[in-house]
């Protein structure tokens, strides 16, 4: 049987539409327009594409977008100065510093300089601490998007066996925390995991965040499991012409679709949800900073 395809593009559109309603209500009832500031350093082409999309979608939902671009050889001090300025600017409710930063910069120092209340990427140690202790912080956008898709598709996650493959600070670890919070029994797998196929085979929920094309094989997937594929891998596609590429996930999609109950495609699954959740976090931050209950 073929799996249900979880349409991240459609779901992201519905999240954005809810955000737009919140923005409208903040404007009308409170005279507040949420503002998101994006800081980008250097010319990394993938980052440029992400930032362009972020800026476009910010204005589409009616928020103010502030965009600051610096050349790759900018001194760390200058970026820190901008972060401090944005922390103190009441028109800015969310701050995002696009990663990766150039090698000469201390990424941690810059992220930790962002006020936790404005840290809409959810990477500040205060926000990861709040997530780990069940507090109300800002949750990293990609795992938040995965979690919302799982809730939407499965409803109550309580008691389900979940595996998160990957333990990065931006995806794997916060994803595992969210699933634990939802009362799943959670396994976190990584490059030293002994028998990954056997671990994956037990899971009702598989979240793959590895960064290796189609590494998780379809025949590892338990019958009717829900599969969320975070991976975005660019592989050569000579069938599309010389020098052409295509995107694939971390899961072997065609075969996994035969076993899974539901699966996210790549592209069109987790990817679109990430920016939608960034906008959602900016609205959440705006409500909290102004002490307004939704
Ligand atoms: P990282 O490289 O930071 O982490 C990868 C993780 O995978 C590590 O924990 C690593 O283990 C683990 N891993 C590597 N090889 C294996 C293996 N053979 N078996 C099991 N685990 C393994 O990546 P990110 O978390 O930043 O990103 C993961 C993927 O998600 C990438 O493809 C990235 O492009 C994508 N991504 C997509 C986003 C979206 O919006 N859709 C947003 C962010 C990321 P160890 O810790 O032991 O080294």
C-alpha cells in the first residue's frame, strides 16, 4: 500500500494564513506590527535564497521585515553591534542571524548576544534550556514544523515509539525534546548507533535529520509508521541533462512509501514549514513581549 503524502507546502500555507490573521489582529486591536530582522553575512548562495524567501514571506503575512547584509570580511564586532541595536529596537520583535557565518566569526557568541525573547530561531541557550525543562521559550523552526505536521496527521502522540536520526542542536536534539514532551518514547540515533536498521524498524515515528542522501532504507520502516524527512541533499541528475541536480531526502522515498502510513516528500515536505514556523515564532514573540494573550 502506498503511504499518505504529507503536503508540507499546503500545511505551511495554512500556518502562514493563521499568522497573517494574528498580524492583522495585532495591528487592529493593539496598533502593533510585528517586525522580523534578518542579518546575513557573506555570499553563501543557499543562504541568499533562504533569506530572499524569508523577506518575501514576511511582507506577505503583513509583518515588517528588516534586512541587513554584510560582506564576508566584516568584523565580528560590527555584527555584534547590529545585534545589540536590534535587541533595543522596539520595532523589532524577532532577530535571525543566518547561519553559517564566515569562519572568522564566533557563531555561538553572536547567537548568545541575541535577546532570548527575540531569538526566533530558538538557538539561544536560554531557549534550548527552556525546551529541555518544559518552559515556554522559542522553539527552533525546523523541529517545530516537523512536530506540527506530526500532530496534525496523528493527533495524540502519547506512547508512540519515535526515533530521531541525527543529534544536531538545530534539528535532532530539539526534535527529540518535543517528542518527549508529547510523551513519546524517544530514541536518538547518530553516527555511532550500533544497529540503525533495527532501531528504525521499531519506530512508529521516524524523523530523519542526517544529511546523507536516501541513507534510511525503505525496508527498515515499520508498517504504517509516519516518516518525517528533514534531509535536503542535492545529487547529480544526469537524466535531466548535463550538470543538472535534483533534491532528495535522507530517506529512500520510493521504497519507504510502500511501508509507511504517511511520509513527507523532499522537496515539499519539511522545507516549506521551516519559514512558516519562523513567522509563527515572530508572532509568538510579539505577543509575549507585549504581554498580550492570544
Ligand atoms: P548535522 O550535520 O549537524 O547533523 C547530522 C547528524 O546526523 C549528526 O548528529 C550525525 O551524527 C548524524 N549522522 C551522520 N551520519 C550518520 C549515520 N551514518 N548514521 C546515523 N546518523 C548519522 O545536520 P543538521 O541537523 O543541521 O541537518 C540534517 C539534515 O537536515 C541536512 O540534510 C540538512 O540540509 C537538513 N536540514 C533541513 C532543514 C529544512 O528546513 N528542511 C533545516 C535544517 C537542516 P554525529 O552527531 O554522531 O556526528
